[in-house]
C-alpha cells in the first residue's frame, strides 16, 4: 500500500489555510475561556452544615457555574468560579448571589472572595515568548544536523501547530489556564519529535536514491515511516484515553486538549512538514 | 559486558531513587538526599498567604517628596526666590501660602513646569495647593503593586520554594501560594519586611536630655536600635546612600568569625559612599533598615571600592535573610499578611484518587498496546517503560521537582512518547529482516541506525525544555524540569536498556522474531 501525499499537497495547504483562518477568527472574536488563573473569579470558603452534603453533590448543584471545588482542613470547601471575559464587579456580585441562592442554607459561608485579574497574564506572554525562542533554536539545531530546508519546514509547521492549538482552545472553549500552557508546550514537544523522525528518513533516502524525483522520494519516505508515525500517536492517545475515562473531571480537559494536539501534530507531520520540503531544493550541493 | 553491568546498575539506582516516593514507609531507611518527590498544592496542600499592600503609606511618602520638591522649587536662587509661608502636608498633597499676591501665577507656572502633568496646581487668593492627579495616583498604586509582586517573587525564589504562585487580587492584595510549605512563618517574616536600607550620618550634638524628651530638632530623627528598642540614636534624616544603590549582598563572616552581611554598591552608590567616608573620617554613620538602626560604626578611613560590611549581632540565618532582602530590593509599600491558610488535602481525596487511577490506566493501555504490537519485544519495551517511569519519578525526586496532578498526566504523556524510541528500532529491524537480513544482524543494524534518529528527536525536545526553563516562570519551569528528565531517562532506557534486554533475548543467535511476519 502506498499513499500519494504529494499529489494532494495543494489540498493540504488549503485545509491548513482554512484551519488557520478559523483559529485566528475564533481567537479574535470568541477569545479564550480564561481560567481563574488568568481572569480572576469568585472564591468562597464554605462549610456544609450536614456531612450528607458532599463535595460531589455541590459540584452537581453548581454544574452551570463550572465550579472548582476543593476540600480544605476541617470539612470546609473552597469554591472557585471563573468569570467570563470582561465581567464587571457588579456581574461578579450577581454571580455570588446566584451561587448563594443555589447552595441556600445547606452551607455556612466562612469567607467570600472576589479574585481580581491576575498579573500572571505575564505568564502567558512569557510562555509564548519561550515557545517562539525554542522554535528558532530547534530550527537552528535541525539546520546544523541536517539542512536549512528542514529547519524552515519544521519551523513553518510548528508555527502552524501553535496557531491551531491556540485556535482549538478558543473554538472548543476549553479552560485556558496554566495547565493549558503546559499542554501546548507538550504538544510542541511531541510535534517536533515527530517531524525530526520523518526528516531523518527523508534525508537518508535522499542520500540513497540520487535519481528519484523529489515528490516520489518524499512519498516513499512518508509511507515508510507511516506505520511508526501512526503507532506512536495511537500509543500516546491510548494513554490519554485512559486518563480521559478514569481520570475524573480535573484531568478530562487536559486529555482532550492533549489528544487534539497529538492528532494535529501527527497530521501536520504527514501532510505539511514533509510535503513542504518539496519547495526547498534539498538536493543542492552539500553545505 | 562491563558496559551492560553499568547500564543495569544505573537503571537499578534510578529506580531505587523512586522507592521513598512510592513506598513512603521505607523513606526513613534511605539517606537524606533520597527523598520522596514533593507534591504540589493540589495534591498535598500547602500554605496560602494573602498580603495587603499598604498603598496609603506609599502615597504619604510621595506626598512628603512633593513637599521637598515644592520647597526647593520656591527657594530656587537661579530663578528667583518666591517667598512663602505655612508649607504643610495636606491629606492628598501640599499646601502653602505665597507671601506676595503678585507671585502666585509665577509660582504656579514654575511648579507646573517642574512637576509636570502628574500634579494639579490650584490657587485661591494667596493659598496654593499642589496634589497628585488621580491618574498619577492610580499609576503609582498599580506600579507599587507590580513592583511588590516582583519583589515578593524574588524573595520567595531566593528561598528555593518550588512553583510559588504569586498573583494580585482585588487591587491591593497579593495572593501567595506555596505548595508543600506547611510552616510559612519564615517566609512570612521575609516577605513582611519592607527592607528599606539607608546610610545616615549620626548627629552627635544631641544631649541625652533631648533624646529622652523625644523632641528631635528639624533635620534629625531619633531611631531606635534593631535589637534593643530602648536604645536610641540621633541621626540626620538626610539619606547619604540608599539601598537602591546596592548591586549585591551576601551573608559572610568577619575577621572574628561573626556573621555579617557584605554589600556591594553600583557605580553611583560607590561614588556617594566614597564621598561620605572621605569627608567624614572619624565620625559615626548609621546603617538603618526600616527605620531601625542596625549598627553605627565609626568611619576609620575612606572606603573607595564600593564594598561594605554590615554587622549587627546577626546569627547566620538572620544575616542570610537580610542578604536576600537587600538583594531583592525594598518594597515600595509596606506589606502585611492579612490572611493565612494552610491548605490541607488539595483537590479533595476523590479527585486525586480518580486522577491516579486514570494515569495508571493510561500506562496500562500503553503496555498492552506494545505487547500486542511486538510480542516478546513488546514485553521488553514494557519492562523498559516501567523502568523509565520509575526513573523519571526517582530523578525528579532527586532534583526536588514538584509533582502536580497535570504533572502526573504529563509523565504519562512522556511515556506515551517514549514508546516511539522503541518503535523506531523495532520497525528498522522489521524492514531489515524483510529485506532479507538475518535477524541478529538486523537487530544490530536496527538499533545502530535508529540511535541518531532517536537522539535528534529527543534532543530537539530537550532544547525546547531548556528554553522553557530559562524563560518560563512557576508551573512552566516545573514542567520544563519534568520534560528534561523525561528526555534523559528515555534516551537512557530506550537506547541502552532495551538493547541489553534484546541482546539477552537473542543470545547471540539469529532466531525468529515473533512480531515480524513475512509479507
């Protein structure tokens, strides 16, 4: 079985372009569902009056607010509710009232705090800067180990990965918090590994088949590596499926986002980073 | 043979490091540097502090500065002295009365010119009032907040606390989360100090009676001793050199082996300190920290090099603390801890339990998958994977990296990716056997050829991790540490340990390898 990726490369470019456009539009118009880490929110310390009113029941009652509940010493419960972007103080107070309404007199309110916007937005900027610098350095490494064309190819597809991952967080409305940054970084790590492994085979085949046309050679290499590429991502996704099914609410979003970034990293490896090499003259005299 | 033994030894050692984490009851039997991995606030709990930034004090100080600025603007000889009286601090600025009504507009113009857009100058008759604009005030407060957060972050970082989270809350509060810290007393002391350091000359012309009466003449203040509040000293309020000019400070010992804090000034501080010590030989100067006198030594000789030494009856710990405080800079406004909570079982036992189960199931999925794909080789890969897992935990513990719930999921993910470093050589072997090579040679070639591929893939990953460590903060740094450790252990286990087991299985013969079926 041999699949012809090169034949459909224009289609790959178009699909990528559309995905980029959708991501950018969503980021601009819909924005991110910032978690309490970044957007602030409401934090309450409550204490159930009866032990029957468990954290699970509270979580169920307050489902609409997507609360984060955590048990604290002495049977108290910390309740955290994020706020939609651009909430005013007044809206925050209304939400506090609504939550109090639902919980009613089943709990005691030890403390109510309204969390202002976090300076930690700098964390996002620092993270994004770090990602971009690491892109450049990884590209330099690939340049030294292989050739310039590979470096450009990997850089371009990593930027694509990054845009699509941010886009996914925006479109799917997943909570954008510090874990999200970590997920994106792990996605980048997965993706770069995938790309290098494929490039390694292309480079090997270029040395092996001097006469083969470039498009055939890329097709051959991608096909040779396809089993490995797919099996590696299946194994990683299986791990995430385990976490998704059994890991509970806290880790579910992590598993979803991670699965997306693995699938996407695999697809961009196959359809973009390899195929794009066609445009660079990799057979030119050695540097 | 020696190499193989070394590999197995390293693997066993790495796994040994993980034992205190996995079986906490055995931890006491291990030497102190093999510790269980510290758990994050979400898994284990920790301390949470809410700090209030006293911006009123800062605004008062700014107002006092304004007083000085207005005063010197009025008595500027070059532009002509404007006579005034009754200069005073009002609630939100400075008020004064101009002696000559004809001078009022001249005074207003001069103040506006010198003080810029940050202040409002208004007059009624000969009364002039100068105050900061609301915008300037807000900017000062915002600025003080972000600087306070930065300084608190530096102080906490200097203590080596893992993954602290420091965020502003509700305009004038700072929330500090310290995972794994159950006794925040020391940290509270350290972040609660303003740490404003200044050097003043001692006013020796004060009689004991004046000192006792507590009425300091203008330009002089009575400050009490750090250790003994009853002992007071009169110093000139003029700051000769301030802590802002410090470049570095370290805890050290003096010639009598007493703990001291050594300080190093920047260029301008060096000049001012040299000038002070040259012009005032044989006089005393006071080293003042937060309005308390640390010590008041006599200047024996000019000190031109910009290096100084502060002694003041320190213990080694207090000397270290002061060095940290001076290094991280003074707070723009006093901080007080208004709420302190020690977080118990983080996300609730239920969530931790499901998180653990999910991660275990995730790993089991990988193990079963590899077994299905590669049979006996899959089993080898599985054993190696478990060794890898234990080594990640062990080495993370060694480096003191904090484990959080997302961190556990991250390790599972690292393992999922580590499988790649086994799939690559296995697939190579398959290709070679299909091309007609005897299995023993195929194994050798397969591992040999994939080494570079695996290395390149993992090393680019490592570059990513190192940059993140350099640029990132808090949780991102912790993640970078785990990622780097994962890269190292994956390279070790998949490139070396797998080979040891496969060689053992092959036993030097070209035998049939289960997962390779001919086409």
